[in-house]
């Protein structure tokens, strides 16, 4: 019969050996104290956790001044809060009591303490044991998270929050901030709303909860923060985040209520998800959950403590843990890392253990993170016999890292891609510390320039004085001032100012909204009004011209003796047609602008919302496109346009787009006139918001094309009137001015852009010639007549080459076309008034006559050479 006492003794020896090994390899400090507070024992991990040598630990008492104990926030650590005093007084365990100590180098460490009393055989308190865990990393991450959230709230309050000050006794409420943006009421309407009326606007389903939170905060004298649905002026509900505090009189009665309301409609789901994550984080901090385990290598037996089962979410009374079951509870990739660490321990006797973070499959169906530590036990021959260690749930730390990253990304996305310019200054040195992309784009500075900026370099003297007064008054109201760009240009802006902590220093944040677009809209309205007036004037002039034409017809009958005057009827029909065309263009463009105004507001709103929701890669592409819209819009000939569309469609199909989508997107891209569809733009076409972005870009380009069409039409009417003036009386009054020959020719080419697209190959050979003294308006008419004559001669299909050459004291401009040429029999007549080879109604016969007079007025000359397939007009202009 076996000796039971011997077996029990052996079992106890194993357990004692196991307990001693666990205490030696544990990453948690284990400290034993007597009732007088003297430290009797500390395990090896205590040195790392408490940051002092083991002998120094044993020489101290629990409350020795060398520890420099404080609360987590740096305040005094009261005796009634100390776990030693609590256990000594209550004779009961304590869990997760936190405080801070300071090592000899002045570095703070944050600790979590779990403790329990130890009684002797007669029930007297013999000693106290404490488990001390270093939570410095988690506390610092939490502080970083809170600091990130504080920065985010500070910036958003500049433009998105509505603050209030409620007199609880009278019910009178003072409002400020983004009142109309959030509620739809004007500030004047909303200032009449008191506490009772305010409560009426809270959604019925949320009102009871909101009131309860307010009442609890008032009773407990704490801050409050709640989210509820709030009815706006149009009857719709928005989600509001309401944060505030109460003020109390000497009797402890609340008499005022301060708060800030922020529209969180678009962010509510993300915030709710974050709250759930924070709730799980708080629950995980309930106690230090450290498990212990051992593995008999030869017998393949596994031992888990109850805490280890709890970490995996398993029942300790359930099926035993086998090697096979253990493998199914852990991530395969991480198991390979653990296996590699164990193999290193086996191969290298000098290694004492390992530490690794790995993923486990919790019983709740989720993946958890644990920190696993292992120590290899060898027999007297050095053979590995047992692996023992600890397991600590570090899911909290991983979640905190993710929350910090998400919060920082949210802050940076809002900060960098806000349409408002933000600039942060140090309050003491008044030097800039940070700026966002909107500021750099608005003021023309790079991010590297920010650190050298001072506020006075960004404002006019009067505006600087206004800013100083606003800061001195601690006013949060927005003010309209004048700002200066890097190039010295002054522009109007609306500025909001706020003091806040940024990177642990006192800072001032400026929110700057460019008012120039609003001024431009007002100017556009004025321009539209002026255009309508010009339309009326053109209509009036048209009627006057038609009357004059009738008079000319009657005069024609009296001048039948002159064959040249017989062509006057042709001039009448041609000019009437020429005037009607630009008038129609102005009307069409004006109607397009009205349609544009209706669509632009909605499209721009959708664009601003969408750009904050897409990855940074797509945001960078959009910023690049928007910054290039001020460049001249690229026009294509009909053939070029078809080739571009075909090439773009092929690129999109190669990148995995369906044929119908590729055809639609390729055509839209060509219509924008941006250029070749390069690889860097492809990520934009995979965006969920692609059609929103394309619609917005199309409207931006439509605006530029319509304003340009209106200007070109007005210029065309002006040129027609000029031609009539030259017909009746050639103006010889005026002075020459410096002007670029190249620019005058490019202006005319722009006017004939549509005609050039039909089938003309344009070749330009320009020398780099400085501006010369000339009459630029007259030269416009020279190029207009010669270029259009060439286009008509070629039936708008062929080659047109324009050359500008420096000839010492003269400038040579030659226009060569591939038309049929000019009959030698009529070359001597082409500069005569009223001579034309065009059919009736298409030409007046005055064009080349006017050209000849303008060239002579400049003191120049014009030569002609022509043969089938090559006609060249050569114009020589003096430089002086």
C-alpha cells in the first residue's frame, strides 16, 4: 500500500518549487511586508519594476521618503489612499490601486498595486503581500491620447462649436460661437432661448437621459459630457456633443452652467465605436490579470493557473489543456515566433528566457494580445525538462495604441485638409510653431518657412493692432482684417483666435478664412450685371447699325457709277452675321453661368465632405489637380480628342475597370482638359467618391470657360466696331506703346481655336523678341484678317505656319498656308478697297485694305508670294 503522506509531501515540494520558480520569472514585483511596514522580501522582478537594487528595496519601509510617492496626477499621496494602510485597517485585499514614484534620476514610474493580508494559525495578521505592476507605458499612452483629443477639440472649437452660459435661477442663456451653422437660427433669434425652451428642442427619446446627466453632474459637482439629438430651425435633428460644468455658490448650490455644443452628426458612429473601445479598456483595467503556466517537455503535460484560463476566456473546470488544443488557441504566425524562441533557449544554455507579444483566440470569438514570458528548466545534465512562465493580457495596451493612432490621424486629417487656414503661435516668443496645408497654400509659405514666421509679417499694421486688442480682451469673436501673403499681396480675411496648450506650452491658435472668394462672387455678380448692360447696349448698337445699313443701301443706288461701292451690300450681310454670333455666345455663356451657380453650392459641399473621407493618397491627387486649374485649359483638335479618349480608355481597362466605366471616365477626363491620364491619377478613379470629384472639377473648369467665352465675345464685337470705324475713317490719332508681337498673335489664335480644331496643323516658329513700339489693337486686326483669310483659303484643312524673326532693326512676321494660292492676275488688286474673291455675303473687300493701312501707319511694309500649295504674307515692322 503506497505511503500517502510521502506522496503528499512530494506533491507539496513540487508546488513549492513551482511557486518559487514562478516568483523568480514573474515580470510583476512581489513584495512581502510586516505590519510595521518594513519590507521583508522582494522577488528579482522588483528591481526592474521599482527601478532600484534589491538590497535598497529591503532597506526601506513602505512609505519611505526616498520613494517620492505621489498620486497619478502629481498631487500628494494621502495616507487613506495607500494600499498598505487600507489592508492593515480592513484586513481585506485591495485591487489596482495606482500611484507614482520617482527614481534617483528623477524619472517617474507609474505603478498598479494589488495586495492581500496573510494570517497565522490563530487568525492574527502576520504579514502583507503586494503585487506591483509597472503601468508607466499605459499611463503615458493614455496621457498622449488625452493630449491628442485636447488638441483636436481646441482646433474644432475655432469654427465648429457653440458655447453657452446659463443663469440657472433666471433661465437666461447667453450664446456664442457657430449658432447659425449648428441650429439654423440667427444669433438674434437664438439668444431668446432659455433653459426650458432649450430642453424642448432635445429629442424626446434623449431628453430624460440628458437631464439625468445634467442633474448627476450638478449633484456630484463634476463635469458633464453627453450626446443627444437636437432639433434645428428647419425641424430636422442633428447629433450634438454637449460638454460643460456648473458653478456653485458658498452654500454649494449651482447657480451657473457653462458648456459647449458641437455638431457631431457625421462623426457620431465613429465616436460611439470609440466609447465602446474605451469602455472595454476601462473594464480590462479592473485588476492585473497575470496567468502562470508550465510545460513538461518529456511528458507533454501542460499546467495552467485559473488566471491563465481566464485570459483565454475558458472554464478552469472544463477539458484539460493539451498540446494539440493549445495550438488551436493561438495565431499560427505567432506560434512560429514562440517556437523559434524556445528553440533558441534549447540550443543556447546561456539564454535564461524569452519575452514575446502574441495573439490568442479568446472564447469570445475575438483576437486578444498577451505578453508571454518563458524560462527553461534543465536537469543536472543540462537537458531541457520543463518550460515555465507567465502570461499577461496586454490587449489594453494594443487598443490604446490603436486609439492614439486613430485619434492622431483624425486630428491630422481635420487639421491638414480643412479648408480654413490654421496657424499656431507660441504665446511667449510670438513665433509660429505649426501651420496646415490650407495656410501654406493661402499665404504662399512652405512648411519649412513656418518656424521663422512672426505675426507682424502676416498682417497690415492696422490689423496687427486689432489682433493685439483681441488677445488682450481674451475675446473669442471673429474679426475681419487684412492679411499679407508672402509676395506682399493683401487680401481680406475672417480670423478667430484661441489660447490653448500645445506640446505642453502656452499657445495661440489662429483660424483664418479667406474672404476673397466671397468678394469675387460679389464682383462676379457686378460683372454679370455689367454684361447684361453691355448686351442691351450691343442690341441697341445692332439696331443703329441696321438703320445705318438701310441708309447705306439707299445711298448705294445713288453711287451706281462706282463699281467698288456695289460691294457695300455684301459688307452689310457679313457684319450683321458677325455681330449676331458673339451676342449669341454671350447669352449662352450667361445662361450657363446661371446654371453653374445653382449646381456649384451643392457640388462644393459634397466635395468638402468627401475629401475628408478618402485616403491621403487620393487627397494629394485632388490637391495637385486643383492647384493646376489656374493653368491655361488644354484644347484638342477633333482628331486629338478622339485619340485621347481612346488612349485613356485603354489605360483604365488595363487597370481593371469595366469597359462602360472606362469609356465614361475617359470621356470625362478629356472634357476636363487636364491632359494625359498618368499612372499617378489611377488611385483617384478607384475612389467611392469619383463621380463627386469629377462633377466638382467639371464645374470649376466650366466657370473658367464661360467667363473666357464672354470676354472673347465682347472683344469680337469690339473688333467689328473697330473695322467699321476704319471703313469710314482710318484713325491716325494715338501714341505707340510697348507690346509683344507674340502675345498679339496668340490672342488671335485663341479667338480662332474652334476653327483650328477642324483640321488645321498649326506650326509656330518664334524668335525671342522683346516688346516693340506699336499700336497693339491695330495689329490684332492685321493678324485677324490674315489668319482668317488663310483658314478660308484652305477650307479649314491644311497647314498654317507662323514665323516671327528678328531682322536687326525690323521684326519679320510671315504667315504661310497650304491653300490653292492667289491668281497672278489679281495680286495687284487684293489690297484695293472693296476687292474680294469671296462669294456675296461672305466678305466686304475691306480686310486687306485695312491691313495695308495699319502696316503703313507703323512705317512698315507687306510683301506677298504665292503659288499653289504655298502662299506667304510677309510683314516687316520697325522696332522703334
